[in-house]
């Protein structure tokens, strides 16, 4: 057992400085990865390609395309459903990609508030 607290076998000084440098490097890598993911675009379609939505990694809708044949004044609800499905799928892709890419950096550790 360590006499003065800390962890057995871990000297202070050099090891702590190395650990701090590693943590700082990881933090920088995570910030860079987060910025790259936020700038990425994620695209999804619904209704067999009748509706296409594009969102950024920040979950901002940047484009919405609706083919003219998808517009049926008699069935506006179907068009609304297709729009919701496309937007939600694009957001889901952004979330899953962010989780997967950040997980590579953190080794699967949960880092609440970071992404």
C-alpha cells in the first residue's frame, strides 16, 4: 500500500506529467474530431427517394428536397410523414457516426457532455 496516498507503483513527477500530456493530447484529438463531425453532412431519403434531407453533425437541417410527384394535395399527411422520416433518419446517422467516431478515441469510455 502507498504510504502517502496515491496509487502503488506510480511515482509522482514524470508519470503524472506524462499522464497529463496524454490527457491533453486526447482532449485535442477529441476537439478536432468533434469539429470535423459537426462540419460533416448526413443525408437520408424517404418514400423511395421522394424526399431527401441533409443535416450537419450539429443536427442543423441544411437541405430538403421534395420531388414534385411527392406533392399530392389530397394526401398532405403522407408528405409530412416522409419529411419527418428523412430528417429523423439523417439526424440518427449523425448521432450514430458521432458516437462511433468519438468512441474510437475514448476506447468506449463514456465522456458525458463532450459529444
